[in-house]
C-alpha cells in the first residue's frame, strides 16, 4: 500500500493508474496510491480500476498540466463503461493544475471523486459521463476555474460540494436540485460562484437549499 511518487516527468502518451491483478499481486488486497508532482500529461491521465472487487485507487496531482495542442487531453477518473470494476477512484488536485477536459465517472456501485484542494483550471469542459456516484469537491480555500470556452454540466444529485470558489468564464448549467447539495454536510455550504460567463440556474431552491453566494458579472438566466 506504499505510494509511488513521480516528479517533473513529461508524459507523451496516456498514463493509466489502476489496481493491478497479476501473479503474486491480488487486487482484492491492494490499495493503489500514486503521486504526481509537477508532471505534464500530453496524452491524458486516467485513474480507474480495471479489475472487479479491487481496492480503491488514489492519485494526487500536485501542480502540472493535463493538456495538449489539440485541447483534448483528459483527466479521467472513475470507471470505463463495460468494465467490471467495483471500487472508488479518487483524484486529489493540489497546487496549480490545468486540464483540457475533466471526465468524472461513476454508477450505483463504482465512484469517481475529484477532490480539489488547490487550484484547477479547465480549458474545455467538465463532463459527468455517468452521474449516479460522480462527485467533485471544491474544498475551502480551493478554486475551480472554467475557461472562457469551457462548459460545465452536472447531471446527478449531490454531484458537487462547493466550499471554496468556482469561477465561471464559460457556460455553466445547473439543473434544479442537482448541484452544490451534499446530504453528508446537511446542505450547509458557504462557497461562492463568480460568474463572468453564462450561468443557467434553477430559480426554485437555488438559494434556499444550496447555500451558495453568486456574484454575477456576465449573463445569467434562471430556468
């Protein structure tokens, strides 16, 4: 269960972190922990379990970027459709990290959790490919920034916990009763959305149930 740490490495292809299941290494008994410090991932970074009943995968990205010239490099976590994984994948973001795409995946059994402790800037989009257990946490004093052309659309209840700051410079869609609620914390959130772009938000329950302040600079529409 010891952690592997890599520092100042430039990865050209896709990097996948998964619980392993080979002779002498049973994934049922192993927790995978990998730390990346000031690394770059031109081909993307994928944290997921590829074997059934495996232990959780924990990845820390401390500084660096998941970007390429095409703007398609993805920070992915959770699971792959059709796989037989049954464990949590958690990615912690520390320091200052930038990514083209963020994919957070999960279903009724498997979860993907993106826990932002530092500052994450997303250039293209934040995707919840399957929404049952997908979660993003923006911790106190942390920031999630959506770039000018970025989109953010959450599709499941309790999908995000905002205690820090979300800066929207692109298009943010907030379905009613979906984002910024967290039953574990009794919906008591004091985070802030700084809206410099376009924000689609539900009029009903937005303030009463979500406990978040919204500073509007750009356009917004309550739907």
